């Protein structure tokens, strides 16, 4: 372990003491400062949520995915469990209501609103899973209407589980909890033991999960793909993972979400480090995804940076 640790540490030191084209470019523009980003398309407007604010969850809006403006604090900590660490929000529109899934103080939570811009409010200020720390909760509703929650537990480093939800989209059916994936591939073992940020879609009766591995602080943070024939079956990682890692000049690429744009294209939104010498503020980028003839999911390494309007 010491032989591996020293070169990796030296790499981090070298990277931290050098500038990068990305960082130089970010000094000239105004990047959207969202980590763990999620985009919702509603009534022809894109809403972006992410990790950034100390006092809750911010929302930004756009009509073209390139130019964005800050809208509001969609979730204020006064309306939620917890006092800090408001992370990784996702918002879904179900049966006329907007549901926000997020983490607060390393506990998974859910709040609701009548508007995608908020205010989102927890009816009961408590975690969805009490008595255990967990993060990165993501909703998936199957074709038969059964709701599931994917999330990260800390019982084997950071590893990914799924559980069925009650019809209220909040209450966990604890007896249905199922382990999906843990660190198992060499590229995931840079530092430390992390599989996190799951999001799941279904294509041609197969389930596809994108997830992130390594520490978000590491330049080698990256995105992998796993698939399953049954949602609570065996999840198999692509042997050629990572699907996206350090594209172009970016570092620390990961914690993505997936959405369909106005033209019906499958999109991936993710964050990257501000530059080689600065992790924060992490910035939001968008690319496309597709499926080949064999049903393999591909993530396009060409990306677009999201900028605040002048």
C-alpha cells in the first residue's frame, strides 16, 4: 500500500501546484458552480440543482442548456432536517407534485413543492432512513409503477443499494433492501473505497446504472456503468469502465445524472474540478449518451460547459 500511496500523493501535489487550461478559461467566464448536478425539464424550461449552497439547495434555469441564471434557493435549510451538508439533489415531477431527493448531514431526505423552483418543504423534518448515515438517494419508477430508491450506504466504504418505496415515495420498505455494487474494479481503487452517485434508467427491458468511483477530490474521479436484467438482481459492471474519466482537460469528473432534452436526446450532466489547482467550486458540464446496436451504453467524451448569463 505504501508503494502505491507515495506516487499517488506526489501526483496530487504536482497537479495542485500547476495551472490548467480549464482553470485559466474559468477565470475568464462564469461557470455554473454546481456539483452533483441534476437537470429537470419542465414546461420547456431546464432546472438545474446541485451541491453548492451552505444554507440549502440552489436552482438555476435555462432554455438552451448553455446559458443559465440563478433562480433561487429551492430548498432552505429552515424547511429541512439538518443544518449543513446539503448534497446531491434530484427533482422529479410525479402526479402533479415535485419531489426533491437529497442528503443533509449525511442522511437521505425528501421534500416536496408545487413548483420546480420551490420552495421545497419537508412535511416531517427527519431522514428517510433513520439511525444510519447514507447519501445520494435517487428515485426510479419502473414500468409497472413500482417506485424504488437507489442510495449509498457506508457499510463497505461507499456502496450502492436499492430499496422499494411505499406509494408516498418516501417510506422505505426495509425488508426489500438489496445490495447492488461495491468497489470491485482496479480503476476504482485510486482513493479511497467509493462507489456513489447512482442514477438508473431502463432501455429495452434492461436496467442501466451510472455511478462514480474514487474520491470526488481526486483527479481520477470517474463514471462507470453497470447493468441488470432485474432491478434487484445481479448488477454487472462494464469490463471496460470507466465510461468517462478526465475527458479533454477536465479532472475530477463524476456524479452525473441523466435526462432527456427538448429534442429527445439522452443527455448526461456531470461536474468537474474548477481546475488542476482547485477542486472548488466544482463546475457543471453536459454531454450526450447513446446505445449501440448491442445495447451498450456509451457516454460521449465531447462536452459543453454550462455558463451563467452575462
